[in-house]
C-alpha cells in the first residue's frame, strides 16, 4: 500500500518537529514505484493464469496496492494488459539487429529460452490469453508493431509480410505443444545442433 507522508502546516513547507526549519519537499506518494509494482504483478499474474484468470483485486494484492490505485494509474484491466505488452522489448531488440543474420538471431533467442528453461512474458501472455476477446486487439497490435512489421522492414523480395508471418509462427507459436509435452526433449538436444536447425527453419521462412 502506498505510504502517505504527512506534511507540515499547509503553506509553510516546514516540519513542526524541527522548530519550523525549512525542509526539502517530500512526495506524498511514490507513484512511479507503485506503478511499477502494479505492472510487475500484472505481468506475472497474466503470464501464469491468463487474462481471464486474473482480477484487478489479485493484481492489487500482489503489488501491495489497492484496487483504486490500479484503476487510477491504468484504467481497466484490458488497459493494464495493453500496458504490460507495450513494455515488452526483448524481441524488438532481437529483430532490430539488421537483416544479414536475422535467422541466426531468432534461432539463438529460441534456443536460449529452451536451454535456460525460460519463456518470455510475451510468450506466456500469448499462450494463456490469445483467445480472450477483450485483449485480442492488444495482442494483434503488439505482434504487428513489435514483431511482424520490424521483420517486414528488413526483407527484400516478394511477399515480405507472408514470410515475416511464417517466421513469427515459428517464433511465437507452439504454446499448446509446449504445455502438453514440455521442452525436456529439446533440452536434451545439443544446443549448437538445435540452433543450427532453428537457423535453417528461420532462413527458409524468411527467404524470398
């Protein structure tokens, strides 16, 4: 819960406990810290339970805030979900490195997640929330602005959007397979061999 700092008498800018000496102004609420706690809590909960399985009350409790603050800073639950997505920049950085070795970068990104038993927040959000109508547009906008269009911008030749969508399917798809089978079989594979195979797949998807 945001702590409320008690100020001195109105209009004085002084602290009664210091003999009336002037003191630096103190923010009543650490808004940025609270806002970040809410975002972090929402990211974790949406990733674990999906959009439909999370309430504003759950997010507020996880962030040690109250529901009024969540609504004040972000509006609705759908608005908060969109804000969480807008802060996910890892894939933007992977794609932004230039067209020459884009298939290799995508492969290394995928293989790193497998090796380190991790999935990005976006992957989890997509896996668990893609079917919910309230956030469909937010997810589409994120995929378009952060993954598909940045790839299209780097591709020469015919049908760049179709090729970018195919690579995106490899990169972001497969959620049900991961949840049902896990990634143990992939983790047992040689990391270098896995990266090479993935590079071949992304190269084929992005090729003219």
